[in-house]
């Protein structure tokens, strides 16, 4: 059923309908669904909203029953699991895996035709709607302001035109290199098409009507823990820097002693400032060696309540290779850390009391901000949403985020997380997108000279506390 039909059916029965409900039925329901919804509407309803659709609001109950473990389980990114492959061939394998896994999330909605068929036998597909799925190779803007995108699959490549006057143009403008998109539209008539001869792929053009992304299913609902428990989310401590806010940290540490209800602390990277990360960094360091920096972090962790389960993943200032996925912090730096700390890779998926937290430092946020019109360092929440829509933590290859060539693309968001936890931009922001809680956790460092140049004003010394039994959050600030 298309959206207009859905709206008309409700209108015929005397109801207005919320667009999310329309999307839901469009994607998941047949006509019988509408009758079912109308049948169970409370008397006096005028507008049908998501809360009137049980499947859109019910908590998922398929995962957990009795006896929730309090020990975090590392589902992905366990120490030692990342396998670097230097063979250049494997970069092909990685992109192939990215295409396949993301295309599979859209196939049912798009009904893709292989690009080679669209190009070589275009006559067959004239005057009808066609679907395709491709990885973006280039994006540009035409002289008339339309969005031009070239995509490829394993069979060929083709150009897409997104008309600037169409609904949803903003989504098309936000198409970034190397993401995987689906499109429905019409093949343009041209010489290749009319003669039917095999011609150059790049001549073929699709007028795009609808853009699809792998996205989070509309049916996704929040699935909190069945047992009470709380977790704190922080990031970017930058111990060793002369801008590390040690007094604010001490207040946080003392406060943690009073919070028996908090069982977990998750830290999304840049726990130290590191050495040699940027030119003349040593002038801004209070602690000048990497070992002493980690020893100090170990002391800070040991001063926190022993019952806490602490999970630490690395960032671009940590003493591990920069290429992502990044391995867990090596043993040689862990000497001073207490036993309640678990080191994981970047990214990682940590299951705490049945709640899945996807931890990712967020270096790709720099790249996504550069390529998404209107994106800003002040709103990293929008970038987390962009990651969830693309089901990828850092699609753009060859910019600031170094990506490791591995058989499987380690940055694909294969399973829908309950929480995505990032850092890196030093500005805290919390969002909720289709039932996923997004937390960018800020920093424990005041504005650095680099950020001053970049005009970035951090939001330091904040901690986000999430109640695992409701997935509600609270922010606490420790500046005075
Ligand atoms: O990143 C701290 C902040 O600085 C964060 O807002 C990103 C920004 N940053 C870091 N490196 C770059 C580059 N190369 N270009 C633009 N912006 C950047 P941190 O990882 O803590 O240094
Ligand atoms: Fe940082
Ligand atoms: Zn960083």
C-alpha cells in the first residue's frame, strides 16, 4: 500500500494519521493492519499516533527473562579479536562485505536490479519504476542545483540525479562518499537507451524518486533491562594534558562514591592526551611520557568504587594504531589499572544487563560533519543519527579517519544497538532515534589551543547517567 492510500483509508474512517504510523504501515503492514488499528482505537480519537499501534510501542520481550548477569559481556570488539590484513586485496573484500551487509538491509524495500542490466539492457526498463542499490563513488551538485551521485555495485556504475525540488532533497544532499544507498526512479532516455547498444556505463542516468538507507527499522522499540541498574557514560579524559580538569574529575570521583546505584562506567576513548599526537604537543603536557599518563589514569580508576565495572575503549590519542577498528590498549600500559577495568577495541559492543551499548570513539564525526550540509560540531547527536541511518560508523574512506582493510567491515552497524556511545568532539549531546539512545559524552579537558583556532567550545566535565531499566538519562556537570 502506498502512503496516499493509507492516509485515505484512515480519512475515510474519520481519522487523521501521524506520519510515523503511515511509514510503519507502508513498510510493514498490509491493509488488514489498518482495520486492526482502527478497531482498537480509544473512543474520541482524532489523530492516530504511534502509541495507538501496539507493535510500535510494545517493549521487545524476546531477549531476556530471569537472572540478568551483572557482568558485562563483550559481544564485539573483545581484546585481541581485530585481525589486521595488510594484503591490498582485502580492501576489496571489506567494501564487498560493506555493500552486501548494508544492501541486505534494504533489498526487500528496493527490489534492486543489477546496475549492469540497467546500463546494458536499458530498453527493457524504460517507462517503469526501477530500483537499484549502490555504493556511492562521487557526489556533486549540477549547475541547476540538483544532486548528482554516482554509485556502483559489483556489476557496474550509474549516475543518479536527485531533483532539488523534490521532497526529501535534504536527505539526498546528505549522501556521503562510500555509503550504501538504495534508489527507486526512472531511467533517463538517451542515445544508449534508444539504440539499445551496449554503451558506456557513465552515460546512463537515473532520475531518482525515492532514496533508501539501511536505517533503523521503524518497528524498533526501546528494550531496557528487566533489572534495575545504572551506567555512566563519559569520554575523552585526556589525562596528561595541562588542560585536563583534575578538580572536576575529583568531584566526579567523590560523587561516584555516593552513588551505590551506579554499577557501570563506560569510557569511549582518548583516556590520555598521548604524546606526539599533534605538533608541539609536549608544550601542553603536564605528564610527558605515555607510561606515566596511563599510570595516572590507572590511579584515577582505582580511586573509583571497586564494585564498578569499567569498560575502556581507545581513541585517536591512545597508544594504539590509528586505523580503525583500533585494538584494545596493550598490556604494557595496563600495569596500574585495577582488576575491575576491561579493555575493549574501538568500536565495541558491550552487553550490560541485556542492554547493548555500541561504543565508538567518533573520529569519523570530523569527516561526516565535513560532508553533511548543515552539520555542526555543536550537534554531534545529528551525526550519531547519520551513522544509525547509514548503519555505518564511518563510511567515508580516505579522509581523516584511517580505516583498516579487513575481510569484514568492522564499522558496519550490523545489529541495532540500544545505545550508541561516542566522544571525540568534546561536546556532549544526547539524542533518541527510532528507539536508540545516542550519547556523545563530552570531555574532561578545557578548551585547547587547537580548539580555540577551530572555534570549538567544549562542554567539559559532564557525565551522562542512564537508568538501564528505563533507558532514561540524566546529565551531571562537575564544573564547580
Ligand atoms: O579531538 C578534539 C576536537 O578537535 C574534536 O572536536 C575534533 C577536533 N579535531 C581533532 N582533530 C581534528 C582535525 N584534524 N581536523 C578537524 N578537527 C579536529 P581530539 O581527538 O581529542 O584531538
Ligand atoms: Fe578527544
Ligand atoms: Zn578524539
